[in-house]
């Protein structure tokens, strides 16, 4: 098997990332900064620059919705429940959407569902005729 400094550093970082993911759970908010860190280590190594500071994950908080006007939010010592946490959950999700059109579309859909009590359900119930790869 070939060995080189680049392969060694990738192997080392991936093993550390695996350890962190096992400890934190596979969550995008945890994995994305780790991947960015590995990229910065590889970039520095490639350019011959000094190694970046060790990776530190900073948990920004957790949000979970339970139902209509019911959610939980935890940000360090601050813990919210109920309607306030539910509104915060909605606002956070709207802010993380890309593009004003998407934000507006989601807000209008949520408002419609909220005021009419009609929930649109999108289910995938089977393979469509044009997606069936077993047909001959």
C-alpha cells in the first residue's frame, strides 16, 4: 500500500472525524464544520503553511417541534418550551432557507395550514410507471 504525508493526514483526520461523529451523532451541523476543518488542514498541508488550530465543535443549540404551538429549544443555559419555542423553531427554519422566494413560499404554506387546519401531505406511495426500472 502506498503511503504519503497527504494520505497519512487524511487517514488521521478521518479517524478523528469518525470518533467525533460517534460521540455526537451523525448530524449535519456537526459534520459540516468537521469537513471544512479537514479541508483547511489539507489546504495548509498542500501549501506548506502552518497547521490550523485543533478542531473544536461549538454546539449552537437544539430546536425540536412537537406539534401545533408545542416545541422545545435549548441554547446553553436557556431552555424554552411551548408556543414561544414553536415560534422560534419556525423563525429559525425560515431563516435557514435559501432565497426569498423559498422563504415566502414556506411562510405562506405554513400560514395556510395554521389558519385553515388543513395540512398538505406529500407521500411517496410507490414507484411511478416512468421510474420502474424492472419493466422490459
